[in-house]
């Protein structure tokens, strides 16, 4: 019987709004402190405890000898204090005996040197021996806790990274992946452009993993590297699905399966998994980034939750923050004190964006080893809440009060629904563009994020969706730098606009086919008919140059990327032109009507995004939709009948609330790190 993912919504009753949890590592502490700690967790207001993530050594101290007695005690203590348990598979940290007896279970780096134990996530996912050991420990855990009614779910592994692995087992798995994809070596040679520089293969046995460490960055085949990224992501997803399938053989259907990807995850692709119920993410306020205004370094990078909270919902329909650090970290460029309330604001941001769970890493700050500078919600004395811990306590108290205000029949207000927007994005476009950026000024990860910032500033509910999504659910669809495309996708875009959708396409879209080849024709040839214009050339300026663009008598600057557009005919409207350089007068932004909808092509990338934001605002307005104008760092959401606003900026912001508004949390004047919740 095939094991499938379940409807994740059923694990999180709407009336609960969000469920809160905490990471606890009993293996770090004396057993005589466990009950005190578990009781403290319950007293603080947490609802579940995250266990066993890195404890393989304690559950299987010797090969084949399992010991769960210690973990049973902790699980029983959680039940005693009415705390649920989120159990974790320990595959990210193998015990020392495995490295000593089976060194082949670890990855090889690009210099073909084996990794060592002592950290996490360095196991060779494709190694049969490692897979065997993972299967055994996961099965033993599932047999023991899979029917425990106090265990609500399972987290697989930890922050799966899809790291490059050049080991023999990975080399063989890569060849098999290529055989499955291409069937014939001639087809692979064509896809990889192997005629260039005598890279031709006579058989799959001749293929080795492309290695930038030994060939050099400039010498590597971009098509082979793209396939290597795809293979690594597939291998990671298959490994997680392997664990999920093992669990499902034993556990209750009432236990969910998830994992915690990093918020900015450039290797593993969560959408490739098939057996998990949903995906969650890690988000840290600290780490030493400057952010917005003079207090920004104390408030965290607002882009982190903004994007992750939408992106990870595309797996299973729900998400939440599984790991939020409540203070200093051990890896930051510097570790400032967070502005009081910052952790609470991040929790509210995740909740506002639809998060169903909010879990903190971690309860106690460890006294030793690599992460001793990693904060907890409890300080080093083991009993005193840290400032981040106090934020958690306040958040949990407020959520319990908001639950009393929940109305099950609440529907999104019509003015918000009219702005419904989606951003089309996938990881493969990041991989291909980041490999060949063409200008050091291109930020491949944050380019789609900036469009999410813009739509949210205009007050538009916005999802981040895959190609397989139903575009018709959205009034507006943004396609930012979607480099890899095919005729089926272009037709789906065209059908969307024809049927009344408003399509916004940006530069660097459809410039290559799925293999990463240019079209045998003009740049972005498949979409020239759709956008009603031809890309005649592309310019990039130095960091110190300033290109000028004219739109509606207003001037905008650019220096990153500029497509010079030649409109087809009078049916294509020119919205903006380049106003200096030797090609002054060429079109920069064009728009045309398509059926019942419209298509706008933004051919330029600006640093301040003022041009792009004004174009988006005009598109909403011309479609008969009202917009807001929230400043940078102010995010406003609606969920379950509640409006929630947070402030990442360094300045106070006064919300313009209607007379019917009833403030439930906070004040109308949002201070930095402030939170405001109201209903109408």
C-alpha cells in the first residue's frame, strides 16, 4: 500500500489559532533536573515539547542495542504536566560507533575527503549502510511511540541541507539518477552541451559529479551543475520520504510528519517531498544584520519570515516556525541585544502569516560545547527566563486570550480578497541564475522576495506558489525572473491572462529552456508574443553608474539590469522608457491587454524598487482594486477574523484604524518591535 501525505489542516484545529512548543534536550542535563524543567515548560505556557532530535547516541549507544528507558521517563513527565510531545528522528547526528566502524556513511567534499562525526548533517544520504541504520532507529522509535496518544507528530532529521556529496555511493546514485532522467547517453550529451570543450561521454559510467573545486568556477558546465543540484534535492527529498514511509508503517494517523527547513534554504527543495504532511521552517531574529533604520540590527531581517511563511505553505497547505532562536546565536557576525519585544513580534509575524505552530529552539542554554553561546528561553542558571523567554510567555498568554475571540465563520474582507496575489517561484530558477548572475549586483534569492515586500506594502494577501498551482484563484500573478520555462508553462500564463488575470512578468523570465539552453532565436522568444514586445539587448551598469528611467514624468534610477524592449505595435502600451545612455527612448516597461486580462513586462531591476512598486500599484488600480501604502518594515495581515500588524522599522507608525476596530493586543501607535491585533 502506497504511503501518502495527509491533509495537514486536520492536525491543527482552527479554534486553537497556533500551538506553541519548545526544544528540550534531556540528554544534556542531570536526570534529577528533568521534572523541574518539564514543569517549568508547562508553567510558562508551552503546549508541546520537541524531543530526541540529536540523541541517537543515547537511543542506540552501541550498534543494535537500543535504550529508550530514559526517553520514556521524559515522555511520561510531559504527560504528567499535560504537555504533548513532538518526537524527532535523529538521522542528522550519527553516533561515534558508526563513523569508526562504517566511515563510508559520511559524505566526501569536493576534494574527496571524508567528513568526520562531531557535527550534524554530514551523512551520505545515498549510502546503503547509512540508510540501513536510519531505517532501524526510525522503526524502533516508531514502534515505541507511534501509538502514544500524547505524541502529536514527528520531525524528520534537522534542517535538511541537500549538501554536495562526492563520495562513491553518491557518484553511483548520480549516474543512476541521470540514467532514469535521460535514458540515453546521447540525450544527456545534448542536454549538457557536451560537444563544448570535448566533454562528450560514451557511456553513463564515464560521468562523474561536476566539481567546481577541481575544474574551477568558470570552467564548469552550468547544465551539469543544474542537474547536480536537482539530483541533490531529489536525494534529500527521497531520504525524507524514506523516513516518513518507515514511520507510517507503525504510527497512528493522528500523528503528523514534518521537517524544519532553514528559512533561506538554497539546497533542499521542500516541494520535492511526497510523503510529509507539511513543511515547517527555522527563523532567527539575531545574527548581526543591519536591516531597517538605526535600530534594525536589534529587530532582525524582516525578509526571513515574510518569505518563508508563504513559501513553505506550498507544501501541505500549512506551515509554521519550528525553530525560533530567542536571543544570541553562536554563529552571528555579532550578537546585539534584541530590542525588547522582538522575539514576540517575530512570533506574531509567523502567526499572522498563517503559522499553525510556533516552537522555540531551545528551553535551556547549554553550558558547554559548540552552541554554548546559543541562547535559550531559560538562562544558564536553569530557572530564570531570558528576555526572549519573557517574550514567549507574553505571546502565549495573548494567544490564549485571542482564542476566546475566535469566530469560526469569519471570512476575508472583500477589499482584501479583491487584491489576491500570487508570486510564482521555484528553487531551480534560483540555482540557474545564481550560477550565471552576469552582474555581481543581482541578488538571486531576494529578487522574488522584494516583490513580496511590494505586494504586502500595497496591502495584498500574497501566496508563493509553484507551477502546479491553480493560477485562477488569484487576481494578480507576479512572475519574477523565472528563467527556465517551456511552451506548456507559457501557455498556462497566457490562459491565465486571457481568462481575466493580471500577469506581471519581469526581466530574466523564459530566457532558457528547462535544460538551461538559450532558445535558437531572440532572447526570451517564447514570451515575446505574450508580452507584445521583443528584447533587443540587455544592459548592466557599474555599481557607481546611474541609469535614468522616465515614467509619467517621474524619474527613477537603475543600475542592475535593463532589457531594451521593442514593442510589437500600437496594441502594446509603453509605460516607461530609458532616459539616458546611448539607447535613450527605448522601452523599459510595456503592457498589453490579453483577452479579459492584461500582461505587464517589467524589463528593469532597480535597487529601491520604487519603479516596480508604482507599476504594481497602477495595475491594481486599473483593475478597480484599492491599495494601501505601508512603509518599509510594516506588515499587515488578516487571518481567522483578526488583523495583525508588526513593525520591523526603527520608527513609530500610526495605524489608520476604522471606527469599528476593536483593539485586542497593543496600541494603534506601533513602536519598533510593536504588535497590534484588532478585529472589526
